């Protein structure tokens, strides 16, 4: 993730990113948020896992300085919004 000062906050790994690694990253990342922040997640398999969904509910309740949103699939957007196909 990139903060408002364009500072990268993340990690690199040669291993697969699974639910546990993502949750660990978000737990650590959320501790350093002190200004209004928006976190947008895509529909990757990790973000849709049951473990992450449970944490998302908890994070949304606990969050005072950040909001978490999941992207909607593009197929659910009406073509009329874009002038049709």
C-alpha cells in the first residue's frame, strides 16, 4: 500500500500470499494508521476467503481512522453507465 506521502508500506515474499499472511499484514498496517485512510480490496481469492471476511467485519467495527471497501465486479455495472456496448 502507498500512503499519502507516497511511501510504500508492504512486504515482499517468494511464498504464496494466503489469508494468514494478508491478515497479519493488515493487523500490522492498521496499527500505523493515524489519518483518514481508505483501503480498497479487489476480488482476489485471498480477499474473499472466510477468514478474511471474518476479519473484515471486525476491522470495519474497530476502525476509527480508516474504511475498507471491496471492489464490485465490473460485470455487475450496467452497460448503460458507459453508453452501452
